[in-house]
C-alpha cells in the first residue's frame, strides 16, 4: 500500500520498490514505474498500484479418483505480475488518493483465477487415476499437469500474469481410507518388528544358555577344587593327628617312665620309712614292756588298800570335770550304812 501524506491541498505519494505506480491526469500518463515518489492533486489524479513481487497462493481442493475415492490436494502456486500496465488495464488496481488503499480486490480476483485453473487441470488428471496410483505418483503428475495447464492458459498472459513455480505438497485420501491403506503396511512392519523381537529373544536365550553353561562349568570347577581342598585338609588333619599321637605317645612314655621312677623312689622311701617306724615301734614296745614290767614289779609288793587308792586317783584323773554332785537320801543312807559296816569291821 502506498504511503500518501497531505500538504496544503497537495498529496505526496511514496511507493515501495515492489509496487508499480501509474499516475494519470486527464487521461495522460504522468508517472509510471516502481518505487516512485511525487506530488499530485487528489481531484485530478488517477492512481493505480500494481505489486510486482513474487506472491504465494496456497490452495486446497477436493478431487475424485477413477475408483470414486475422494482425495484432498494441497498445492502452492508462485506467480508475479510481469506486465503492470496490462494488469492494471484488465483488473482494478486503482487506489484511493487520500488513503492509498485499493478500491477493489484485485489480488482476490487473481487468486480465484489461478485456483480455479489449477483445480481444473488437477481434477482432469485425478479423474483418470486410481487411488493407489494417485497416492504413489499423483503428486508429480498433478504438479506437471498444473504447471503445463497454467503455462498454456491464454487468460494469464493477457492479464499480465506469469506463473513462476507450482508445488504440490500432498494428496490425501479420507481418514478412514487412509487408515485402511496403512493397515497392510503397518501389519508388515509389525510382523517384521515381531520377527526382530523373536530373533532378539532367541539371541538373548542363547546368550543366557551360554552364561548358564559357563556358570555351571565354573561351579563344577569350584566343586572339584573344593574336593581337592577337602582331601588336602583331611590329609593335613590326619598327619597332624598322627604327629600329635606320636607326640602324645612319647609324652606318655616319658610320663610313665617318670611315674615308674617316682613310684620306685616312693616305694623305696616307704620301705625305709616302714622299717624305721617298725624299729621305732619295736623300741617303743620294748621300752613300754620294760616300764610295764617295772610298774608291775613296783605294785606287786603294795597292799590292796593302796592299790584301791591309786585306782581311785587314776580314775579321778580320767573323769571329766564335775561342777556339782547331787546325792539323794537313798544313796546317802546306803553310803552311810556301808561306812558303818566298814568301821565295825
């Protein structure tokens, strides 16, 4: 859109480098070219602004294949206005001298023209193509047909339009049909994935078997070494027991010899001691016998009363201590009677 400013009843237009400006006054062309800047009077000026840059026109339309399946075509057409004078003569590119805004909708008219023309050629191609072929090779075929059709369309050069490029992004069937078409491929992919999974599991099982065999071999080797260790330990224990037994035998033999020697010495000492004790006992017996014989000889000549007195004395020496003596009347009477009898005698 051109930039227009006001100054004292005059207007100043400043265009962009990508916009072709045409200025007519009284039917005469005063200014013609892109990126112009000039003064004009609004009451006598007729202005038109034609864009000369490349423009992208995205379009989406539906078509039907030869097997009566609906598809959606997504395409983009790049075009430019190569002849601004011819385009401004065929389409309304006039702008308001006060605001610089287009009075009509020229770009919408161009978009409708290009879309309908491209759609017509695409429908012609897809109507003779089955769905499967359209999905596989339809993009290239539709693009080439649209490009050729737009290049051969007489109205476009007559309007000053040049088609720069045509791109077809996708041809899509209905969602249900697309899912149905994807099912065999998905099943094939799933089968391959399952096959890969099974192969991976088989490899994993084989590796686990190899690992288990290695572990079993390791356990067998460990058991064999443990058996050797047990045998060696038994041999060592047996040798140790034999050595201990031999040492104990030597120790017992030495202890027995020592015990025998001690017993012999003790026996000899006991014999000597017994002999000494016998000699002493014999000597003591002889001494006691001599003393007893002497005692008997001494008392042989003593009268009976003296012997009774000595007997009482010896008896009193051997009796325990008597603190008090209780004499009953019967005992006292008998004793007195005996004493009286003795006195009379």
